[in-house]
C-alpha cells in the first residue's frame, strides 16, 4: 500500500485474486504471512464463491481466513458471510496473536462437508458448523476462490495515519490441500 494519487484516490494498494483461474470445493488452505503495521490498513486473506458474478454476495458465501482490523496489531479475526450471517449478523471470532506485524504466522482454514475450522499456527480457534445446513447458512457446496489483499481505510481499516507513506503485507506461501 502506498500514499500516491491514482484515479482520484490518495492511496493505492494491491490484491491477488484467483477467480476464474484456481478454485476448489472443500480442502485446507494455509497462508503464511506478516501483516502491515500502518494505522488504517486492512489486510485480509479470504475466499469468495466462484459463483459470485451470478448469485451475488452474500449468497455466494465468503470465508475470511484472516483479517486484521484498525490499530489492534495483536488481534486477528476470521468470519463467515452467508445470507443468514452477514452485516450485523456476521459470525466473527477474534483471537489475540502477538507480533503479527513482525513475524510470520500461518493462518489456516479447513473446509469439509460438515464444518470450517479456522486456525493460527496450527491451533484451531473457531469452528463454523450449523446443525441444519441450508443455502442460507451453508453456501459452501460450491467452489471458492482465494483473495489476498491490503485495503486502505474504510469501515474495517479505520482512520489512515496522515503520516502514512507505504507498508507491506508479506506472504511467504499459500498452500491448498485436497483429498482425492
């Protein structure tokens, strides 16, 4: 992310999207990363339904493997967004992880037909598993693609430090595992 004028905006940032290139149903994703430290930056490692362009959000389903919000650099969160669980009803779990801006941590998500487990450094800290799965609370029968991004400001990024110039999220690897 950089402080630079572009298309009427004050900042530029980046994201990598596998939509239309690499997508899957069920499996495990491990992403090893160091998050940026600047105030007002919103890094996220997440997934979105490949059918996004036809059914829209949140019907396509969203799986937030890791988000870091505002200026709490010792806290990350995971979330699931479905027609039943978005906006004020989003299911979110936060966990304290020290030194996320200084050292690599592995953020994981394991998705089966029954549940989604979220982990940091191999330790599961949240499981999403509705008892009676419907398209309203479990759109995860369909392919998802991966997004890695650094956003600036907004509702979840917070106020950008006026002295901000540049910061980076470093991703060491993204690994996807599936059973055959």
